[in-house]
C-alpha cells in the first residue's frame, strides 16, 4: 500500500524497517513503485529507475531477506492519476487518452489540486513506457528482490488502457477488447523477457471504480481474454482485487471462478478478508493465497495474530501518508 515515506522518491532506512517488521508474512508485495519519472503522480512515492532508487531498495530487500521473508516490488505507473507539481523536472503526465481523472490530488507545493487533463500517449510514448517497465524489472532483480507485481488495477496506467472510461483511442491500443488489453500484455511480455515469467505477477481489479474507472458490458469478456493472453506469457501469479468492501460493485462469483479456472499460475485473492473468510476460501480452493493490506498497517505481526486469533489494532488514517515513523513503524 502507498505510504508516502519515500522523500525525494528514494527508498530509505525507515522503509527498510517497515518492511522487515512484516517479513513473517512470507511473501510481501511492496507499495506502488514507479518504473518511470512520468509515473510518480503522488507525492513521496518511490521509483525504481535511478541508481539511487535501486540502492535504496537494496537495503529494503536485504532487510526482508534477513528476516526470512520474500518480497516482490509492485510496479505502478500512475498515468493520468497525478499532478505536474508531484513529478520530477522534465516528466510529463501521460495517459491513453486526454481524459482527466475525477477528483483532486495532494501536492506539497500547491495543496489539493484538481487532476489535470493528461497528454495522450503517442506510439513512441507507449513504446518508451513498455521499455521502462522492462528496465525496472531488471532493477528489481539487481536490488535483490524476488520478483515484480505489475499493478494493472485501481485505475493506474495499465488499468487506464483496459477501461473504456479512460481509454478513448481508436488505434491499435483502444476500442476492441484485444486492443485494450494490448498494453497490459505487451508490458507482461517485456517484463517476462527481462527477468523471467516465473518472477512476474499481475494485479487486476475487475469492476473497481477507484480513480474514475467504470464497468461496461464487455468487462467479463475483457478480463477472460486478458487471462488467456497472459497464460501465453506464463506469469507466476494473478492477484485479483474485489473492492466491494470499499463500496465498489462486487466481482461476481461466476467471474471469480472463471478467472481461477482459466489462469494457469497461482491465484491470489484480495479485498476485505479476515481470518475466517481466508480459511474458508482457501479450504474451498478459491485461491492459493490471500493478500492483506489495511489490516497490516497497525499490525506488523498480522500473520501471527491471524493464526492465534489475536485482536487487531485499528489503523489511524491520519498517519497513512505522513512522512515520519508514527503509525508506520511506531504505534
């Protein structure tokens, strides 16, 4: 989950401590990490495209490994979700189409600002972004991580290509289902070619509404076609997020079963889980793993508490995105 502690967009000692405290979970997936200067839409989120960022992430990987955990970096290009005030000098807010995300974005210099209209990505921009994902994958391995998760959910760049609310293109990157999944598939292929498909997973959020995403009549068909194409790449896992616990339309049980049946790799469930539901869904073979986000914020020992039935501490939203240790490594 995004926690906005990477001052200067570079991982630091505090972040290494944060992740190492949670290493007992087994597999950690980091916060969203940009493969590109153009993808740093939020203030203080990390990247993994510069030498300094790779060095910063290396101390995180070493800390988690020393504590017995495994860790994947979640590669998140924010696309249209951002503001120029948050981007480094020379970076640009780019997206599939010139359609602004709804709502506002926090900036350190200008406070809350409406999402601006992004620039429409050219063929050259798209090719460059795909290459940035591939380079970021190589950087994660160089930093000592076990793999990457491509963030294709929550209205960020990959999702923006998938969704008709943000993709109004009429070229080979938009319109039909095969065209709208093309960017996700090409990024997955580039990532697999860079570090091996066994090190690459992907996260999706069918029917999610975060960052202005919307459902359409083709949504089930689109995701099933996406999985069919990703099977040819051989990704290690599919991470499916159901945002119904946060007010979005639910992912139907029918689609969940279809995705689970269709995908050849490991299947990760996510969205509003507690211990009882986790045990029930794993026992019913609805997935291979279950991911937790918000419960982990104030409970670094979450895995042990889930096993023992211990009481979970509530998280303090006021500390979610602040720059210090309170609510992060100190409770």
